[in-house]
């Protein structure tokens, strides 16, 4: 999605959804009796890895799309 006069790409809502899924997973693990420290450590590692991979992928696809003008409008 492209918003605004300067054609700025906005994907902030995707990051909120990643956080929502992580909260649901942490809640389920807590209900299954997992240790809180283990849940926090797993959540941190997951959030770092997933956010980096997501950001890298989106940046590569959209940067190539916008700089080479090959994306459909």
C-alpha cells in the first residue's frame, strides 16, 4: 500500500500483527505450564529473528519494485 503525497510505503500494521501472534503463542505456552523465563526468552528470540527476516524481505521486494519500476500499479 502506498499512502500520502510523497508515495511513502506504510507497513506498520504488519508489525502489530506479529506482536499479536506472539502474545497468543505466549499465552498458550503459559497455559500449558511452561516456565515464564523460558517463554520470555523464546519470545525475544522469535521476535528478533522474525522481524529481521520480515523487514529484510519486504525491503528487498519493495526496494527493487520501487527503484526499477517493475511493480504493478
